[in-house]
C-alpha cells in the first residue's frame, strides 16, 4: 500500500537544533516539507494539500483549519495547545495530538490527544 500522506512542519527549527533524527517522520509520509518559519499570512498556503500539519509555535487558527480541506491530523510539537484553534479542529473532525513524550516528566501522563 502506498503512503500518500503529505505533512508540513511549519516551524521546524523551533524544535530541532540539529540533533533531531527526522528519519521516522520521513518514513511516515510520502512528502514531508520542513519550513524554517511560517508567518500568519503563509499558513493557509502551506497547509494546502497537506493531510498532516506539525507546529511548535506557529498559530493554526480557525480560518486555516477551514481552508485545509485535506487536513486529517494536527500534531502540536509542544506541551501547550494555545497555538491551535481546538474548537475549529473539533468542528472539522481534525484530531490534534501533542508531543507529550518529549515534555517535562510531570506532563507525560497527560493525554496526547487534545481534541
């Protein structure tokens, strides 16, 4: 079965200081695009055609979620979720997950799915 999932990491260097092994991510997606940074006016264009969005700090608001008709999953590469409009994600049935396993030990027992 061919993997046809396109993923975009909207702010890759905010998480990777050159020591992150991207091989597991590349293995998961047929196309993984890494952006150094994404301004608010670039979010919708960069999410176009993506099935998975990955963000550490970049805001993914209701307008971006509504415009991203192929989006199936939002991965929040942070412990907080304030950069994603969770209500909009719920309304479009786009689940969100946080990177809880990379978090401080006291947060690791929190659910990884946030919507």
